[in-house]
């Protein structure tokens, strides 16, 4: 024996990442399809208006995060990331993993009060700041797009 360690196959890593991403997207779709009317007051009661609301950009040491929220029927129906740190390969890797998890958590919680993602603390902080800004705009009856 030469004493060499076997390295995990790159395809196995890629397949694992793809499976994880597919699971996260599937959970997000499941949460979005659920009846969450009990989680958030209706638009008439709370002043929430339907529309697309862009959150304020929030800068951290790795870059800027900005999201937009789609409100439909008084509920968050979608969260889209407009910008995120992508200047370095490590940032791209972290955010490709973390952003779908954060979006699924926001849909499930129907708020910006979501748990952080390990290894993506800066992105999580900026994400929740921008998300809360968009939600505040919807709550104040601000103009959607």
C-alpha cells in the first residue's frame, strides 16, 4: 500500500449539492403552496398591500445584499435576491448554498425573523435587513412595482 488517501469524487460532491438544492427548492415550493392565512393578517386589517416591494440594499464586508418581496393576498409569496456578494469564488459558493435556504425560511416564517445559515452570517444579516425593509414598505401601504 502506498498510504494515499482516497479523495471524494467531484461528481459525488456535485450530486450531493444538487440534491440539497433540489430539496431546498422543493421545501420552498411546499411552504409557498400551504395555506398560511393564519400567519399574517389580511391586507385590509393590517394595511398590507399586494405588490412587489424592493428592500433597501444592505452592505456588509463582502458586498451588498438586496431582495425584493412579492406580496399576494396579504402573504409573502416570493422572495427574490437582486444582489449578493459574488466577487470571490468563496462568496459565490457560500451564497449559492445559503440564499435558497434563507428564501425558504422567509416564506415559511412570513417575516424577516429567520434563523441564520452556518457559514453565511454576513449574508444572513444583510438579507434580513433588506427583507425587513421590503416588508415594512408593504406594511405601510407603500407603492409596489
